[in-house]
């Protein structure tokens, strides 16, 4: 079983890219990654694409093939596969690419994540984005992604006597970090007051608790241990990869604020990597809604259930004991559904290679990423490291 | 690297299942496969689903999770992933499952393929099914899947002086085999005359040249060598798995009647398996249109380019030198997009285990399956065998 390394990456600007197509931004990210990794496109033995809504938005299936064709590399007959696990598509695609190298089948593989959210407009936005929750049992009854997050938030806040400030702090931190990320969707810092007093979306959540509709694409290049050694390439090692999936609808779960798949996959990932929580230098987590930031810190095991507020209040910025979302997270770097998981991996690669510029986490050795499907149907956790 | 075996399978009836939902048929196939393989659902370490159009048809993403939830096994937190490569989604999902076991990550994995085509109606049928070709460069210009197949047929017939009878023979053979398959969509035999004189669809192709809109679901269970040995289970070995992808649009390819990804992936699959064409006992190939049956026999290397007609005329039935589509193929067993690839694998499993009943190919030792994306954007070839 080969070890697997990330040897490069690249991405488009994240934001409202009205003038650019899904194909364009996906190709931009892919070609930047290839250049950054110092590989040739003909070295690629496969391409895995994470994409959630492309079919529904553009009525085009087999998007991975459209991408490689548009990049001008289809004549090299590289197989491409689209992996879809709603908003966890990016990390799920990354995991399949990792397994394909581990199996000995591939040497150098590209993983791309891309989504063009701004093609949606009006009520279509709620309709199409609700395809990541249970349509028959949730969305048809009005339980959209925002409504489900609000439900979890309300019960969580009541049961643990947690104030709105703790939720808002998640978003304030994301914006502070995104201000240092030139590819981020929102580069403006926000104050706690601003976060607390934004337009209501689904009470108790307001605009500043909800990740935006972002267009964006990120790609990374993975390579086998053999390739890395033969080419003297420096890379970040994938120490573990874990995925878990539970009941789809929120009402079918044991708890409204514990995402069991996150608990299970983070435990597995730490075990596989032979690490403890204190070893983790930073975490990139899936805070599509601020409440998920708190819940996830607990489900990942960094705080006890109901107590992440203490951790958040004592600081989760770049210089803290556990920097959270140095990239700017889903709230401020942005949330292109199928790209989010790959974006987290790319940020971790930059951090662990010491290439994260102003937002560099000091002595970053091990990074954890957490990508979640919908309201917590599935979670994918990876631990990456440098030795 | 572990060897990988197919240890069981199951499927729903194929046909127009108006009264049944996508969830229902997928779950039926999955639970039948689990029972048939003699495993427990809690033994499954992952589920891979091949599905092409579910998002577009039902506006529900993450269908793999919907399936496992509806099967009542979500509380076992088994990860499930949807793999999408348009009409090759089934074989692509199978391949990812195979690689995941080969990598040492999983022991027992379910692969499901499911599609509910009859939810589409009216012009929506052409619109949505055209998501498997290049929408911007083909479908918008009227080049639907049927039109593209007709284009290939017309040029092929002209260049090689091949008559319509040769195309029709592909469909006649499918119907003859499907008559012996109780799960097939169409169980009526058809004569060459009937095949030649059906309603025109896209000249020179008529209704009998085109695979139907079929609902259906098939699942198979894969297991590692370790599991098979420890449990004394009999299975069919996956001898090789190959995939290749080329230019998306037909007009971008070198030839209108050579699908380069099929040529490449079949060559690789035979090499990996250490086999020659004469060793193959039967082939399950992707004849969504009759012309693809002829083209594929050539691209797989069973006949020279332009000469598959000779082979077809001398017979491709169950008792012939190379039985083609013993299941009834896409034309008569049916063509649920994302299920087709898994259906071919299941048929091969039955044949190689000697469980194919009336349509059993005598002394079946090695079977080849060929699943194609759209008009030939990608091809996935597997070789399975018993030793």
C-alpha cells in the first residue's frame, strides 16, 4: 500500500464570478495545480471531480469529462470521474483519488472541486440547494438547509444556555482570516456587533451566520510515494482519511446537535494517523452555518458537547491554540458546494508547506479537514501532515 | 494489494415500473444482493452507487445516502458515495468499489446502480437524457444522443458498405436473449423484418435500434480475498478493470465510428488479465443504439474495423463462438442509465457461476463487460473470471 502525498494545488478566485463559466474556473484551477505541482498533464493517470449541483444547474452530466475536454487534455485519454456526496463531494472525491493511488492503480492524480452557484437565481436558489437535504421528507415540508440549521441552533442554544455571541464569533473569525486570503469571497473583517445585527434569515440565524453563494474551483495533485521519491518532490502526506454516513433527514437522527458521522470519522482519522487532538495544528471545518462551527468543534472532539463556546471565546484565530478555518472558512472564503472540501485540503497543503503568507499558522505540522454533507448526513475527515 | 471478488448480487425487475420509486427499486436490489451474498448489512464497509440522472429527475442529490437511509441501514454509519460518469456511472462506481478494496481500505462493499427513467415525460425526455452528451456544443444544436448515433451509423454504413440488416441483427440477438431473462424489460423475440421496419427515430435508426427508457436497479457485493478465504465463499474474481476518457463531443474525435476510449480500455483490461480475445467466453457490451453494438465489437478487438457485420451474421447468440449480451443487452434487458454497467457485471457473475438458467453460456470462464458514457466520451471495461 503506497503512501500518498499532495504535491501541489491551485484555485480560481472565490466569489460571484458572473462573467465566467463552470468550465472556465474548473480548468483554471486544474491547470494552476498542474503547473504548481510541476507535473505534465500526460503524467496524470486519473482526474476526480467533486461537484454537487452541476447537473441541476447546467443540465450537464459527466462534468469531469467536460472539464478535461475543455482543458484540452481529453486527447490524452485520462479517465475522469465525478464523485457526488452533496456538499461533501469535494472531500469524497479527494478520498477516492487517495484510495486509487493507495491501491497501486494510479501514480499521479488530479482532484478538482468546482461549483458555479451564481447561475441560480430567485426561488430556484432555495429549490436547487435543497437537493442536499431530504427533498421528500424535509424540503417539501419547508425544511430547507437554512431552516434545518436554525432548528439545530435553537435547540442547542436552549439546551446549553449558549448565547448568540458564540455563534457569531465563528463568522467573525472566518472574516478575520479571509481578510488575509486573496482568493477569498469576502475579504472584509466584521465586528461582533455587525455579525449579531445582520438581516434575519431563519431565526436565530442571520445573514452573517450563513455561508454565501460562491463560485469557485480548487484543484490539488496527489502522487504516490514512489513518484515523490523518484522526482525528489516535497509534499504533504495524507495521514488518514475517514468517512461516515448516517440518517439523511435531521428528524431521523439521535440528536439535533450531534452529527454522529463527524464523531465517527474524526475518531477513525485520529486513530489511523496515530495522533491525539493536541497534535493537530489547525482545523478547516465545514461551517456552512455558524452553529455547525460550534457543533463540529465538539463532534471532532476539540471540546465537550455544549462547551465549544468557551473555546471560541478564548480565541480560535491564527495565533490561538487551535486556529479554526485559517482559509476564511465557508462563511468568508466562500461556499461553492462541490469545491468546499478541496478548498480545505488546499489550505491545509499551503499551511503545512509554510506557504500561507499572512495567515500562516506557526509551526503547522498536522492539519485536520472536515467536510460535511448537507445538515450532517455524512462527514469526511482527513488528517494531513509534514514529517 | 488484495484480489477482489464478486460474491453475490440481486436486482429489481427491469421495465416501466410506474408504481415504484427510485428509492424502492434501489433498496430492493441492495437487500437482495446482501441476502444472496450471505453477508450482513453491518459487514458492509462502504456503498458505491452508480446513478446518472437522479439529480435532474428528482432534484435529489446524494442519492447513495437516500438509498442506504431508506434501506434502514443508515444507523450503521456505512459511508456511501455516488459516482457519476453519465451512462457509464454503473461501471465507474463498480471500479471505485474495486479500487477501495484493492487499497486495503475496505473488506466488503456494495455497488448499486439505479435509475428511474419513466419519471421523465414529453420533451423532458430528450432534454434530460441529452445531459449525457455535450449540452453546449451538441444538444443545443439538436445533436441529441439518438441523432449522434444516427450520424455515426450513416457514415459507418457508407464507408464500410454495411447494410441495415447488420445493425438490426444486434437488436434481434438482444431480444432473443432477453426472452430467457425473467428480469428483462422486453421478453418478446423480434424478427429481422420487425427490426428493419419499425418506426423511424433518427434515420437510419428506428425504434428497434434504440434502447428503451427502462426503470431498474442492480446491486452486487464485492469482497476481499481475505474475506472470501476466511468465509469459504465462492465468487467471481475481478481480473482487470480499465477506464479511459477522450473528447466529449463526437465532432471533436478522430473518428465518427471508432471510440478510442473503448480501444484503450479493452487493450489495458486484456493486458492486465493476461488474456487474449479467444479466451473470452462472452461479452456484455453497451449497445444503447444498435450501431454501437457493431462499433464496440470492433473497438474491443473482436473484429476488424468495419467487419463486425461478418461476425454478427455468423451468429452472436448464446451458443456461438462469442455470445454477445446474454442478459438481453441494453436494447432488451433495458437501459436504466446508471444501472446498466452494474447490470452487465451481475449478468457476468451469474454466467460465470453457472447460474444463468436458460441463457447459460456453456463453460463460461472469462467474461468481458463494456459500459460507455454517452456517445463514447468514456469507456469502462472489466474482465471477470472463475479459476
